[in-house]
C-alpha cells in the first residue's frame, strides 16, 4: 500500500482505461473478470490477463513450481468466473538479472504439471530480463457457449449470493507464511499457508454455472470487495450475513483465538473461490452443478436495489472492514 | 547483457517452453511471431504477447505517450508479420511505486491515439504496482483468413528475401539517444532517434502478404537475427548481400563516418520492419502489395538448402556480427 492516498485500481481503470474499451462489446466496460472474443458459431473465447510480481503477489522465496502454479491458477480462477473451460495461454516471463536456467527448468515443470491438471496448453509469449523482480504475465483463453459467458454486471434484485468452498484461508495463510498467526497449531498454520501458496481455481464449477448464475466473480481481492464488484457492476446493493460465510476448521480456530482476524477473512484476498449471484428458482440447479463439480457452495447473502456492501452479524449491521486494493 | 555466458532467449524457449506448446497446432512450436486460435469459419485470431521494461526496451525518460505507443506497436509489428489485421488487445500495466495518476492519464491518451491510428481497441487486462521498473505487457489480437496466418517455418529453397523500409535506423537511433553517435548532423541524429523511440509497424503491408509470402518475421532482434529465425524455423540457409540492404540517408551518412556501425545496422534491433520470404514468381504481386501499402520493399538475399546466415559484401563472404538477444 502506498503511504499517501492514491486513486485505487478500480477507479484508475474506470477513469482512464474503460473509455479505451468502450467500442468493444465483449470487454464489458472492463467491469468483469473476462473479455469475450467471438470464436466459432457456437463459442466465444474468454480472455483474461493477470500479472504476478515476486514479493507482491507471491512470496519471494517461493519454489519455481509454485510460482508457475500461482501465475497460471489466478488466471484460471478468472476463466472459471467467466464460465469458461481452459483452452490455451500466453506467457510473458520477466526474469530478474542473475536468473538461472535451473530455475526456468523447474518453472516449466510446474507449468507442465498444471497443463495436465487443468487441460490447458501454452501457445506463445515473450521472455525478457528485467532489473526488477521476477514478474509473470499470463493471458489465458477459455471456451464458452456463444454469447453466454458470465460477467459481473447481470445480477438482479432478489438474487441470492453464494460462495464456493471456504473464505478467508488465503489471507490467513499469508499471515501464517509471514509468521504472524499466533496461538494456532502447526497443522492449521500449514493448511492455511498451503491455501495461500497454491490456489485451487474452481474451473470444474465455473463452466457449470452457465444458465444458472446471473453474475460471478472470483474472490481474489477479498469477499467483500469481490461481492461488491458484482453489486457495483450490476448497480445493486449486496447484503452479506457474516455468520453464514463458510469457514475452514483452521480459519474457525484462528478466529476463536483472535476475532479481529475477521477483517482479514472478509477483507483479504487470494481465496480464489467464486461468489455467485443466483436467482432463487435456480437454487436446485446450482446445488446439482456444485455436486457434479465436487465443490461445496453456501448461500451467504442477497442482492437488492441500492448500492454498496451491507454486512450483518446475526441480523445486526456492522461496519465492513476496509477492503480491496490489497496488491495495489 | 549478462556478464557470464548464459543460454539465449531462443535456446531457452526451445528447451523449456516449446515442449509445453507441442500439442497446440496454432502455436507453431513457438517459432513464429504469432499463435493462431480458431475464430469463425473464415478466420483465425492471431495472438502475440510482448513485454517492454523501462530502461531495457525503452529509455527511462521516455514520455508516457511514447511508452504507450512503443508497447502497443511492438505487438502490432508482430501481428503484421503474421499477416493479421489489428483487432483488440489486453494490457497489463505494472506501475512503479510512486506512480502518479497524471502519468497514467497521458499513457492512456497515447493508447487512445494509437487505437485510432491502427484500428485496435482495449478489451481487458490487469494493473499492479511493482517494486521494480515500469513494465507493460500487451497481448494483441488480429484477424487472418482461416489457416492462412503467416509464420517463419515455411520459407522454401529459392525464395527471395525482401526487407521493408530501411534497416538499422532503430539501433543507430538508440546510439543517438545515448549520445554515442558522433560526427553526424543534428537532423540525422534526430531522425534516427525518432525511429528508435517510435516504431512504425508495417500493419498495412503485413495483411497484404497473405498468398504472397511463404514466411515473414518482423525485425525486432536485428536483420541477421530475424532473417536467421526464418532460416532456422524453415531448416534453410539464408544468404544476405550487405550492399543490397536498404538504408536511410541518415544511416548511410553514419556508416560513412564509421563503417564499424555496420555491426549495429545488421545486428541491432528495433527496426520493426518486415523480412519476407517470397518465391520469385510472386515478385510482381509483392511489388503491387507494397505499393498499395505505401511501403518500399527491397530484395536483399535468398534462401537455399543448408543452415545459418551467410553474409556477403559484393559477393565476398564476411563474418556476420554477433546478433540477437539484445534485450536479453
């Protein structure tokens, strides 16, 4: 975080970059995770670019295999939010001075493992050397049925808000990795840290949400921020009931030790779960899709007319912790 | 350049990344400027990613508008080499700590100007803050007729090698910008510097080369390196006659002052011209296409069975200057 107040990432994009994308319908005003380019008569290609920088988006001591996995998986998480099946990706690798071939070899091995796991394949890119830290930009391509890719802008009043998996493990895992999570057993700390280091994008669920969800975002900036992005893009308010937010055992125990960690659970990022706006009549279909994808889903709130994020604890309104821009 | 001997960019890609792209036909083994994804029944989408880093690929004191132009145009040059018409692009902007909104505003203004000039539009991306230098990764998309996108691998023995525009101005312009080009008038120095700072990608020519050229590359690494890339990908030798290489007046005068600059003219990069492998029977068609695109083209050599780059001066073989990896 910068020490003086600066415009945030979303404001910056809205002010300076969204006007550049106005004439491209598939860009959705840069408000969603993906852009959509026409593919064949029955499909569009979902496109998403993400950059990760050493020491900012992953720990500087991370193994090359895990760096590869993180770089690729944050993009796969966006494709999942778009309802897309992974297809191919472009890789730009900016190596720091003093790079070693052995590192690149292990990095490529990490990519190869994830290519097999997610059914995606490298199709091009660029390699440069930078005086700065290791940085990786991936542009991932996925396939969606024509005109049906999911974005953030189509939630409706009355839609339920669902979350996949468990929330908060990413942010708690970052604390654990930095040795800042006290009073918790080693096994819990390890479990949380693994969640931070190795995202598990919900690709199996994402493509099954087409025809069910009205809007989807992945939880990369934090639950409140990302649910808020859907609300903002859809010009709605989103209400989240904190007691319904699904937590892992490790997160529950961490919160029992220190309830102040709720700010990290709700406001931190790196969960790479999906938040999903679903009309009530599609609830059964969502549960079937989630079972087929083997991903648990939990209803945690609702969309209504209005604007912003409203957080309650057992029905009582509480101040939402400061959110978003965690990497910016 | 690293002080100790390291594997070069192309070797690194061939060893560690080409195997990851083996199963994707449109990646062409990562040997060409572009990958091709299927679009509709009559088109493919050409895709190219390029990263530029402040102080490496452009001068650290460059204006935001020119940084925007350089970042976008190096990608457009690759699309031109693929025979593609510009369509859309994704932008990843890694801002240095201490960035100012004013800079971003001017940068976006530069993008807007080039969007109008080249008929391309922003469709998405990412914005991050890095502890390193300003870095920009652009993934550009272009349109080519189905299955007819141009690459580097299909030159044939007997094909002529043609070059667009003039060669060497980029590398000489970098010297001029660094105050290392002595004995040359201010106007010539300025003209060369402009060529370095502001590439003019040959998009109008590129899309007209489909059905004419067997292989195309853009001159980003240097004439000998890029003609050599076509030769290597096509498993051929390329012969270049130095006296035929088209030069600007400024470059001619610089060489008259210091003939050692031939190494920069032939071995430096950043010309963003096209080198084109054309069968002799297509020569007339090439000249018509070049006239319609308003881009001069010059025959400078020929492909033959064998391997590597053979440089001659008035028929006499000379040692080619060390080439490639200028940014690596």
